């Protein structure tokens, strides 16, 4: 009763009315429904992922095992109630085969019950709170988790002379993950947390929080903010003179986001951070990816674009594995355990957790003369095949 209500009655009615026929006719186009923030403060995430979808299809075609692939992109403005309504419409009216996208964690949470009830695989290509994959057995993730990218920088910090840290995170799922996992790893390495600051997700003014950092005078501030907020943070960090105060900035790569890094300018130079993707990753595949992406768009791909590109790769592989038949459970089974090379390096979808296993790099922001004198996250160390520490209980 409760379940039916949550999904809307029309699904049940449809399922009862057209059982066999609907399946037979399903050999029409295979539909992938992406729900992305194309407007609002997370719009850069939607812009990056949509560009990556287009690039994937330009390079790999729009037919898999005889099925025409149809991608539908809808804008939720990163508003969870809107995400949920669009997901219902996509499942009930558009009869999509796979749900994908989800720019921020609350939007993924809002959709999880719909994936479960309709047995539709839900490929998360952006949101990164650890627990998301546990909200539905139909969720598979190609992005990353905050614990996965935070533990390496915490470990690096404690081994590189940093003793006292103030954490500075966006006040919602991924920020809480970053704060918690930074703290435990850093303390394990002998470090001390001397302050914990949380900033609002919506339209944050960082100034008062940065003043607090200045007052606390730690050796370093560890920062996580979602994609799209890094440039504003960095600007205010510089305006308050924090870059010259002796307080180091360390971060997850969400802050030194390739989408905005060049705008940040010199204040970002030297920031050590950890993440799973840099546009400067020196593999042959990545060089090709970045070149094609930049030729098609007038901007650089970031970690969101790569997760969207790999999400398409995962879905294409799964459909091919079912010989074009599809079906929620068959697709899901085919997604589990997939291993392939991404522009970021090798990635694996852990068959047990359905979460991504990947290398995490320690990087430093540098101006790179051989790459047009632009700012890049230059990788200098790597943790291989990192599983989400949020699940390794
Ligand atoms: C999330 C969003 C981001 O833009 C990001 O960089 C990391 C996490 C999220 O909401 O899960």
C-alpha cells in the first residue's frame, strides 16, 4: 500500500494492464533518463555531464546490440522534490530503461525508492555521499565517495608536518562524510582537529567562516565544497589574505575543480588536494578524452564529466551484455563487477557494494608551461584501487 502510493498508482495500473505486450514492444529504443541540474547553483555539473554524454555518443554511436539508444536529459535544478517528480514521469510515461545523473546527494536520496519499486537501475554519475548506494539495491555509482577521496589527503597531511587542522565543509551529506573521515584518519596519524566549520549548501558567504579560520590559526584548513563553489571560496580566501597568513589550504579536488581552476588564479597555486580525476592525468586515453572534449566544448572536462562518460560506458556495456534485451535486473547484474579503463585510470564496479573502486591521486595545483601555462591539478602520488572506506566496517 505504502509502496504503491509512493510511486503513484499509474505504474501499478500500467503493469496490470499491459504485462506481456509492454515487454515485447520494449525492443524499440533503449531509453536512458538523465536527471541533472542544468540551472541553479549546481548547473556546471549538468553542463559537464551533458557534454560528456554527447561526446560518448559521438565516439561510440547511438546503437548497441541492435537497439537504438535514446538519451533524455531533464533539468531538476538540484531540487529533490523536482528530481523525484521527473523520475516518476520518466519511469511511468517515458518508460525509460535506466535512470542516471543526480547532481547532489539529496536528489539521489529522493529517487532511490523509485528505482527500488520500479526495479530500474539508477546510475549515479555525480552525487558522492557514501551511503547513497545503500539506499537502493538498484543504485550503481560511477562518480566517487567523499570518504574515498578524503582519507588519502588526511593521511598525506599527517605525514607531511601538518599537526593542527580546522575542517571546513559544506553542511550536508558529502561534507559531513569529509569532516568525519578527515578527522578519524588525521587523528590516527597523530594530528589534532582544532576547529570544525560547516557552511550552508545554498548561496554561502564564506567570509565570516574564513575569519574564524584566521582566528584559530591552524597549520592548515582542510576544505570540501561541492563542485561550483570552489572559485568563490578561493577568491575570499585570497581577499582575506589567508593565502599569505601561513595557514595552508588542503582540500578534496572538488574545491580545485578543473571547471573553475583557471579562474581562480594564483591564490590556488600550491594547494595540495586529493581526488580521482585531473584533466592533466597523463594517460594516453585521458589525453585523447580531454582533446576531444575541449574541441567539442569551449571548456575543460572535470570529474563530473568523466563520471558521466563512464556512466554511459557502463550502461552501453550492460546493454551489450544482455544482447540488447535489457531488463532492470539483467542490466543491474551486468553492471556489477564491470572493470574498464576510464580517462581517470582503471575503474571497477564492486559487485557487492555497487560502488566504484578507483585510484585516488594526491595532486598539487601548478601552472603548467607545457599545457598552455594554465593551472592544473598535477598528480604526484597515488593510492591504488581505493574502495569506499564508508563501507569497510
Ligand atoms: C556532491 C556534489 C558535488 O558537486 C561534489 O563535488 C561532491 C558531492 C553531492 O552532493 O553528493
